[in-house]
């Protein structure tokens, strides 16, 4: 069973327009602070929490429009609806022949009887269930007003169900699904006590305790109590306490008071079972209270994981009967008393809290192991790139506040189809750079050089990268259209810096054409994008043949401003490395141990240049005709610094010798224009966040 979607209406930051969020076996919610991540988890806790507090709708749960108070709004209603699907049924439908008996058994364990009669069936579709929590707040004489709530099955697929389509959910049915919600603000001791009281005690009560063990434990306990009471000091304290109690409470009931170190009855002893850890730093045993907050958090996860494993084993076990084979292995638990939930949902906010980074991989592995089970599901929120690097992009839900309405919007990550060759590349790139989920601005670059040079130049121009939440993602110029669509769907501002690669294969007009085609695919209108200097607009055929246009550097440069208007910049004429070398020759040459060998003899120079051009421009170049004599001479240094020694070290050594003033004064104009555009985009993003706040 799975909760495949949750629909929220008028719940906290989710407004009057219902928002449906699809859920997978493991789902990660990301977004800035205050965007509604916690509200999603709390909404599910209102339906299937493990305590009455979790399930109670309060005044604060009702959405309030911007600029108003709940009292001004007056009577208002909210709803939280989930859809339950049964993927096991789809599997079972394909089973036949000799497996029919197993199929029937699986269906019996996978779908509780109470759900079967509530399933909505549509022609040609699998059955599913709808559960809705409805609540209404009305003003009253009480300061907090009155809240009425009800939990119902919806037996129709209609978005506007009638009263006849609603059937109340019984308490026993509700408890078949449990949401274990762990908020970001941790109180590890309280949470461990809660889960120990609700899960561990429940499991211990269902243990098949031999009568002999019960009798021995109670007998030993009574002996301890008896010996304890005979100690003179204890007897004296007992007598003084009874005398004081009699003076204060002369009533008929509760007249006798006694001190004892342990419980007398077996079931009372079970309530006092606790986890003990050894060895401690000083030897001996340590109770839970002496653990660090991080270890307490790990213990909480260990408890629910152990309980989940036991519940899963019980669900899959055969039903017990009186005519069982005497030699058959008896379950250590009484199935009817264990009564395991058919679905456990682990809703954990910011699992990275209190924990060192090296634990995060283990936590995700544990949650995923439980989530892939038919009886488990995991939901989490996170601000940790380390967590999200272990989550598939399809499992991410991106939340943001609509600054105009003060309500939450939810987006899924848009990826190419599996059949598209770009699918694997884009998926791996997103997982490698999960910080883009938290960015106020993403810069898509070519490689390592952009990650080193752009932050340093931006800082010199008064734009510190890290505090501004700017993520630089290297793509090697591949599949940028998919990233544009992904970031546009998430409404994350983005700027792209590509290499012009003049005289390289596919470079020059080929790179310009590629950028235009990808922008058109993203919905930019042709008139806005492809207007020539004479005011005409390029036709489809003209654009299709652009890569065959005569290569002329000055003509290409006239087309680049229109692309910059759509946040696509080019490192011209070759790449960022060559631009920086051209602008800061002395700084890059200074740290070379001996530099490249450049022949003085003209014939030898021409032969060496031919070799350099092949190394720098690769095959099919036109002999460097688009480069000046000085630029061609720099190709020797380009090969020495960036192809032989390595780009990162060459950039870092050169930048270390440049002051911020020197860097800004001589930096390539294209890069300075890009940083200015970054400032503009971040100012807009900051205004949107301020409006939303």
C-alpha cells in the first residue's frame, strides 16, 4: 500500500485553491525556510498520527489570506485528502496458475478488509481509496473559537463528493495507518519515550510470554521488594512518609503509601523496560538520558526500524489457527495482539539535525530500505546537499511561496524521458549538484574553470557567491535545454555561460545556432530572439543553416547581445580559459616554471604553431584565421597552462596574485556583464522573498 498523493486546501500556507502533491515510496521536500515543507508532514500527521495531539486540528492550522486575521475571515473550512493505492494488486493481477493460493494470501495481507469495501473502482483502472479530513473553524465565545473535524472515506472519484459519498472512518481503521512524525525542533528524550510507549510497549505486550517466565519474574520482583523493605533505613523512611501522609490525607481511599524499587505485576514491569548502553567512556552502563542528542536521534530511528521489521514479519506470516502442526515453528509474537499497521509512514524533518555528515548516508539507506517495503513509506525535508545527493531527482518535491498570494506552490523536477539520451546525464548532474535546489540563482557553466573564476570575480565586484545562495553547475555545454526547463519549472532564476569555441568543430556559428534552438524549445518567441540588424526575422531554414554561414568573428559578435538578453552569455572567442589568459597575461605567465618553448625561427615557429593549433582547436580548424597574431602566440601558453598543467591550478595561482581592483579593472567584459546580470537576478529574487515573507 502507498499514499500516492495528498491534497491540501486551506491548510496553513496552502490556500483555497487545492494543491495536490504526488508521493513516491521515498519523497524529499525541499525549499527555503517557511515555504510549507513542515505543513505537508503535519497534514499527514493530522490524519494518521500516533497521538491525539498529532490528530487534532487547531486554530493555527487554518489558512489566513495576506493582510487578514482569522477573526476577520470568519467561519472557514480546510481539508486534507490522501489517495491510497495498492501496487500489490497490480502485481497479483499478473499472477496465475500455480500461484493462485499465494496470490490470495498476499491480497489478504496487503489490503485490509476495511479498505476493500471502500475502494473506488473505475473501468480499466486499479482500485484505490480516498480518505479526507474535513475541519471547520467558527468564531465563538472562546478566544480560540471552535473547531469541528471529521475523517471520512470518499467512495466516489468526483472532485465534489456528496454527503452520500462520505462514510466515517472507524478508529480501528484509522489506526491501520501510522504516521511517525519527527519535527525539526528535536526533543530526543520525549520522542524516544513516545515511541517507546507506543511501539516498544505494544510489541512487548504481544510477545508470547511463557507462563513460567511470568511467574518467575513476578516472584523475583516480590523478593526484591521484600528485601528492600526490610532494610532499617528504608523502613524508617517508610514509617515517616506514612505518618506525614496520614496527617495530610485522612481519606478512605489511597490511605496507604509504600516505597518499592520495582513493580510487582509482570505487565507493570513491561512498562518500565528501557534501553541501556555499554560500555560507556568510563565503563559500565549508560541510560538513554546520558547519550548525546545525535545518538538519541539514531536510537529513535533504530527503534522504529526494529518495530517496522517485526510488524512486517507479522504481516507476512500465515494467520494462526488451532490446527497448526505441532512441529511447526511458533511465532514469538501473538498475531492478534500485535495487530500491526498495514502502512507505516516515516515523516522526518531535517534528518541531518544533531548528526555528523557521515551518518546521513546510513540514514537514507535505512529509510529507503523501509520505503521499498509494501508496508512502509518515507517522507523527509532537508536543507542538506549531502542528503539530497542520495535522493533521486524524481523523488524531490520543490516548494516555494507565491509572493503575490502568500500560498505555497509545489513543483516536481522535470527530467528528460527515459528514452532520451540526455536522461542519465541530467539525472547524474542534478545528483552531483543538489545545492541547486536551495539556490536563489543558478549559473550553468562549462566546467571547473567557471567554478573557480566566477566566484572570485563576483566577490571582487561586491557579490559574495556563497551568502547569496548562488550555485554554479558545470555542464560541459551539454543538454542545457533540459536544465533550462528544469530550473524554469522550479522557478529558479538561471544564467548560462557557454564557450564560443571559434574554429573548433561545431563552434562559432554552430554554438550560436545551438543556443537559439534551445531557447526556442523553451518557449522564447522567434520575433524576440531572431531579429537581424536590418529588422528581419530569421526563418526556420535560415536558422537551420546557420552553422554553415561563413565564419566571421566580428559578425558573430553582433548576434551575441540578443542571447545575453535571454541570460545566455558566451566566453569569446574560444573559452573562459583563453579569455582570462588574454586579459591577465602577466599573472598567468608569472607562475609558470619555465613556460612553453616558442621557436624564434619563422619556419620552426610555423611548424610548432600547426602542432599547437591541433592541440587547442582540435581537428577541422581553419588555421587560426579568426585569431590575431598575438592571440595565436598565446595558444602556446594556453596549451602549456591549461592542457598540460591543468586548468584549476593555473587559475588559482594566477588569481592569487591579483588584487580585487586589478581583477575588476581588466576582467573580460563578457564576464563583468554576466556578474552584473547576476546582481539583477538576485535583487529580483530578494524582492520576491521579501514579499512572500
